[in-house]
């Protein structure tokens, strides 16, 4: 079996090929090109299969992660979508839930809904909070609504009727009428996208699915055409936000599941890596060209959250617990009106790219600063495939940063890196504090093209245990794509006290129904029965609480319900997450969720190889490197990572070069090569 993965980032597309016949692993990086274009991936496929001595037809599975849906949401470049709600609920996206971003600020602006009010329509018919029909949908209202929607020429339609998660009859009837009138327009129904209580999160999640749906569909259509033209006929799988993969059909059904497709692969790969090293707790740090992503692996497991905010919009779907900030190699440094130096959120991306790129822009970026500081060598970037323009980097920092602030070029470069590092360190602090973990007990797993460059700054700021750098950090997220199984998630509302036997019976009945539904989904995906597994979660909360916790329900409890055991589990989890629990307070059901996994066979990987085009071996033996303003430039050894053997130790200052990234070992640190060719960097303890 030969498995290929491709992870499209803002600057580069990373590819990994695992050849089960030889046990070898191959990596490749190519420029991503224009945002949202699938065609540039063809060049990467041709290069990596040629490197392995294969053809695209030899690939048995292709797994893909992308940021197309995320970029569409962040940049406001989604579809012209229309929303249909129940009479009286037209302003649901505008009114929201009345919680202000700043508790005591009445003027803080809120992001505009993804579907504006003039594209929101109402239809009659009413379902109550218990699933009962208060009034039926009339033929007149249905026909008028369909006419009004059709007049907007929608690219996608979202349907969210009140309490449809309890009784979807009206949504289904409306969908049938719209499909008959507009057969080519995709429909997204709230009882399928997010069947949970609370109208605004359900409506907004469904609206987001409609907003990004045509963009995702267009990208997948272009991708499928590109793969066919290249002769790659292997099954295509798409990375989901929850760490699983999906078929293209499933991704099209609910495209909101792909909004964190890119970052998810790195988290999955990091969990597997630290497990092989016998490490239980780590913070993942994925820094690419446009953003930095962080996640916590606690007690050898990743964390899931049921709701998050993207671009100020609530998205209520299960996702890996990943925090993202605009801090990447392409992040632009600039001086604001008050004379303060800022870094990001604007990024030079891949087009035009940092000033030092061959056809780069004229704005100074984090990559330009790293070049001025000596962290990068102009002739050996990306294995020598790209020659950086050091003079252009100096000029961009001099004109835009150094002169306005009265600094030297070197001081300006160091300031850019320090501000970017401080922003990332604060993101890690927030991640840890909100999840009740102490970063001093954690390792930092650094990957992405820029992660190992700046991980030392973060680990030192946060007094972390050390830094872990995988064998191929620049393509590590792509490796994670090949470690993921097919996943389906189904959920349903369930209300009532946990100790009420009738409500518990309803919960277990719903769980069995959802298991059957997801089992059928896995069967449609071609997953053999012995490779299917299921995990059930109950959404539980204290009566009167606004938020709930997802508590995993053991399989035997679904057969013989054990209320005391589930209660004890909930109280313990509540105490761990929030620091307190109240065993005397009643606990109620909110929802039931079933996660279905379909195992994918993977080849055993032995020897790993870099792309042969790398010429980092010709790099100078030493280089001047700037890490501290007071200490100034220090002479650092330059080492080719491929030359390191098992247990070899490198004392800083040193620069370890490889094709897809550069590892910085600061003075007072030691880097040691461990299993799976992983580098572990630790600070030397003072006697």
C-alpha cells in the first residue's frame, strides 16, 4: 500500500508519501500559489512520486487537508447564501444571544452575520419546545417563501426552523419544495448540520455551512479534476476539524466540518509522536506562513470541544481544541499611528511573499527578520531551492521599521521576532490557563516550516520542559493526515434528569439509533465491520447551568444504565475542568453524541528520506546568529540534520538545517537525536 497526503497552507503545500512496499517515507514542499486553487498541488504530486520512483497511478490512498473553507470565512469570500427561518425569527443572526464581547462595553462592534438580513426569509408553521406541532406550514406561505428565495438567485440555502432539532418535518417539507424549484442549489438543514438546542448557535452554524459550502464544493471539484488529469485514481479522503477524515461526499454534505482541516493533522501527528517517546503532556506549536496553531495533548490524549468561535462567528460542531493566531513567517511588521511596532495580522502569504522572496513584496515580515538575524541562510532556504534576497530584507526592515523607530536594522529585526514570539507565548498561556494545565510541566512540539525556528523563544518565555522537533517538521501536519481514521459524528437532543429512569431509557435508545446510523455511514464508506468502533458521549450539566460537559458513556452503561457511576464521572470531570463540583445538585441531559471511527490500514514506515534536491550540505560550517540584543551576534555551528546519528548531541549555539525547516539551538541548550529521528532540545541545568 502506498499512501499520499497533501496539506495546503497559505505559503506552501506539504506532501508526504508512505511506501509500504519499501517501508520508506518521502517528503516534498511546493508553493501553494493563489488561495483556493487546487491546480498547484499537481506539481507536488509529480515531484514526490518521481522522487519515490513511482507514478500517480501507484498511489492507493490520497488524504488531503486544506484551509479553503477557513480562508473563505476569515476573508468574507463565501457564497451568496440565503437563510429561511420561522415567522418571528428573521433577526436570529442579528440578535445573537445578547452576550457582549466586552462585558461593560456597549460600543464594541460585532462581526456581521455571514448571511445579511435582506437574504433572510420567514415561513409559517410552528413547533414548540417539546417537539409538538403548534401550527402547520401553509401552502400559501410555502409557495411565497420559495418564490422569494428563488428571486435572490442563491448559491446556497440554509434552513433553520424553530425547534427543528426536535421535529424536522417542516424543514424537510420546505427543503423538498426548494429542491424542486432550485435543483442545482445546495441545501443545508439545521436538524442535520447541528441538531441541538439554542436557536442562534444552530442557525449560525447552518448559515456558515451554506456560506462555505459552494467554495468547498468548487475546490473539491477542481481537486478531483486535477487528480484525474494526473492519473491519480486512488480514493480521496478529506481531513475534518475533529481529527478524522471524510469522503468528498460527506465533506460536501456538511462543509463546516472542514473549517479546521489544516491544523487538525498536526495535532493528531503530535499525539502519536509523543506517545512513541513515552511523553504524556505537550503543547503543539504549528507555525507556517500565515498563522500559528496551538493545542494541548493532556495525558496522551487530544481534547475536543463542542463549540468554538471563528472570525467572531460561533461554530457549534465537534472540533479538536486548537487555538489559532495570525503569526506566521509571512506576518507583516508595521508601525501603527501611535508609533508602536505591530506584527500581523496581515500576511504576505505566498503571493507576493516576504520581501526576501524572489518575487516578494516590499513589506517586512517575520521571515525577513529571521534572515537578517542569521537564523536563515539566503542560499540554503528550502534545501537551496529558493534563494533569498538578504538585501531586500534589510531594505524592507530599514525603511518600514528601523528608521521610523530610530533603531538599527538588526534591532528592528529582533523586535519583530520578539513581538511575534510574545503574541504566541500569550496564546499558549491562554490555552493552558483556560484548560487548567501548567505549561511548565509540558513539552513544546514544534513543527511547520517556521515552528523550530522560534520554539526556543517560546519555551524559554514559558519555562517549559523543552522542545520536541519531529523528523520532518515542515510536513508534520501532512504526516498526521495519514494517521487519521474515517470519522462520522451524529448527535441528537435529549432532555431530563439523569436519575429519571424514563429519560435514561430515552438516552440509551437514542444512542443505539445513532450508532446504527453511523454504522451504516461507515458501511457506505467501505469500512469492514471489524474495523468500526464507536464512542458515545452525553452532554450533561447541573440544572440551571448554561453550559454542559461531554461525558463519555461506557458501552456497558448503554446496556445496563448505571446512574451513580455516570454522576460520579460528571462530578469528577466538572471539578477537573472548572475547579469545583456540587454532588448534591441535580444533573440533566442535554444531548447524546456518537463518534464513529473506521480504521484505515497504514503501511509500516521504516527508513525516512528527504527530497534529493536538498543541498544544505554545502552550507558554511558556522554562521553569525542574533538571539539577544545585549549579547549580540554569536557564532553558531551549522549542521546538516541528515548527518546526525542516534543519541548524537549538539550543544548550542547551533543551526540544524534540513529540507523543510531550520532548527535553532540557543546557547545553553542541547539538542539530542532520539527515536524516529526526533530532536529533543533541553536547557542545561545550572549546577
